[in-house]
C-alpha cells in the first residue's frame, strides 16, 4: 500500500470563517514541524507548488511586484490567473490573488516548527468545499515537507476521495452552510 493509499485526513479542525456578504474568508491554521524558511519555499517555488497546491505557477511567488500566471489544476476548462504578488515578506507573509480571490499566508515560528495560517476569500456557496480542499492540500504539503510525498490531490481527484467528501460535510456543519444539492446526491 502506498502512502497515498494510507492517507486519511483528520477531522475538520483549525478553521473558521469571517463573513462579508457573499464573499467569506476562510482562515485555516496548521502547526507544521518544519521551519518557516522550509515552509516558505514550498509556498513560493513552482516545482514544490506542483506537488501540493491547487494551481501551477509559471514563476516564483517570492517577490513582491512579480507577475506570475497561476493555472488552476483540474478545472473543466483552462483557468489562468495572472497575478501580481502583493506581499512577499520572507519567511513571514505572502499575499496574492488567485481567480479573483485574495490569498494570504502567514508563517510564525512556533515550537521548533511553523504555525501556518491561510486566509483565503471564497464565495460563501463554496466555503466548505474550499475548506475541505485546502485541508487536503495542507496535509499533502506537510507530507511533502516531511520527505514522504503522497502527490497532489485537487479538483475532481480530491472530490472523488471519500476523505474530501467527509471533510466538506464536517466543514459545512461547522460553518452553518449547506453543501450544494448536486453534491449531496453524489455522496
């Protein structure tokens, strides 16, 4: 059995939402055993992003003012966002826009590792789906940084995974939202 076949996400924890009309902000916190510098590299380096993130980048996200194309992985039609990196304060804060939504990463040294906080704006209709997806992405990131990569799981691949479906339902309950009706029929 491969590491990927053994992978099962933990419960839907470490997340909250801030509500502003239809646009909500997902806040997801993870404690990682890796240094802020190592985590920072995984957030900005295109080769490492290809291992865990829901998008491919055609350049480094590590320089404020840099223009980078982010291509959503697994989208039904190609979706490319040209973004200008808003903030890149290594290894503490990274901010950019992806698909019209703001993404902010905060890294804080904590207990010999890193407290990683993701702030991602998401349409409220997709907040539980986004939380489940980012939850899995961060698990995959942690495995990559630990030297036991399990491979990227995003979009349709993730949605077919029973762990994602469970997380989506748990986050929906936690956030007080319903999963889309098309999705309830498929689970």
